[in-house]
């Protein structure tokens, strides 16, 4: 009898596991939009919120800044999430301008959020925390140009006569994060990358570059010919979408002249 009962409970909690996405949809999404590309957010803030007329920060902005600013990033995910849950509980109960972690330039045109005291239980805040914690990164990957492993990239480059582009990064590198959020998600960049390049990301803390290339600081970009045996160009640093497009154009020319 007892084991049957336990199975029943487990099955039950599995079936009805609270989804942070659902809680957000029901209790937050009336004010907070989900995703707007970072360049549009930056322009909107410069124009006093007149471009987008947002009622509140987007979920993507909140997710990014909360993960960056709340709790101790040196802890493992569970440890930091525990601290975020505490912060979020306090914020939702008694929001003030000071408690926010998104820079003022992006929030100065918003009202203070109304308190949600008594409207969410602990399980709901925990589920929301899980959802918020991963959201920004998920959006960046989803809206970015497709990433391949180096082995896949080599094959595609050879078959389709494309240039292999490797981006070297490490976590917490500001320039790398800006490249991901502000450049790799732009349509005009994706269009050029999809046409002539195959994109690979390598984490320099744990991965090496092919062909014995000595890596530069991060972020850095390594262009390899379609045969996979020659470096066409390598550069280091952050650039805007337009600067990056200029670089891609030059590399394409160099590849053609080889
Ligand atoms: C009635 C509209 C409204 C609803 C509903 C709402 N919010 Fe907000 N929220 C706002 C506004 C406006 C701000 C900006 C406040 C500011 O700039 O001080 C905000 C700010 C925040 C911030 C702080 C952002 C920062 O600067 O760090 C968090 C976190 C947040 N909301 C989470 C939530 C969550 C989670 C829910 C759902 C449970 C929710 N909000 C529901 C309007 C709302």
C-alpha cells in the first residue's frame, strides 16, 4: 500500500511540476515583454522609451542583469539561484527603484513596480527563478547564427566552399557577451555568416584552437580556409555589427585572392 501511495505522489508532482514559464505568463507578462534584441533596447533607452514604449524591462534584460548582478557568480548554479530567489522574493514583495539591478539608463522612464505581496507562493517564486536564470542565454543562442563543432564545420566548409570562423571566448568576458548579444543576433550579420561562413565557438578555458594556432585574448576571431588547412586572418576585440560586417567582407576578399 505504502509504495503505491509514494508512486502516486511522485507521479503527481511530476505531472504538475510548476512551470516558471507558465507563472511568468500569468503573473508578469502583462507588463514585461519577453525578448527584444539588445541593440533595439539600447536605441530605445536613448530615445526615452519612445521607440518601443515598454511598460517594464523585458524578461531578457532582467534575466541577463539578475544573473550578472545578484548573488555570487562564483557559486555553482544552484547556490546562486538560491540567492536570486531570496532577492526576487524581497523585490516582488516590496519593489523600490534602488533594489533594481538593471542600469538606470534603461529603467529611468518606468514607474516603480506595484508590490505583488501575497500573490505568489514560494514554489512559484522558485519556478520563476529557474525560468529567469537561463532565459537570456537561451534567447541569445536561439536568435544567433547557428553554431557548429569544429569537426562539423570542417565538413560543411569543404562541401559548400565556406570559410570557418572560430570565436574564442571565456565566460564573464564582457566583450564576448556583447558580441553575442549585440552583433551575432543582428539579421544583417546572420545573413552574411549563413551565406559564406561556418561558425564555431571555443571556450579558451577548456578548448584549444586547431592547426596549432596560438590564441589571442578574448573575444577573438580566427578565419580558416575551406580546406581547413590555412589561417586567413585573426583579430581580437569587440566591434559593432557594422564593423564586424566590414571585417567579414575583407576576409571574404582575402579568401578569394588566396
Ligand atoms: C503591473 C505591471 C507589472 C507586473 C504585473 C510585473 N512587473 Fe515587474 N516591473 C514592472 C515595472 C514598471 C518595473 C520597473 C521598475 C523600476 O524601474 O524601478 C519592473 C521591474 C521588475 C524587476 C526589477 C528589474 C531591475 O531593474 O532589476 C523584476 C525582477 C521584476 N519586475 C520581476 C517581475 C516578475 C517576476 C513579475 C511577475 C511575478 C513582475 N515583475 C510583474 C512592472 C510589472
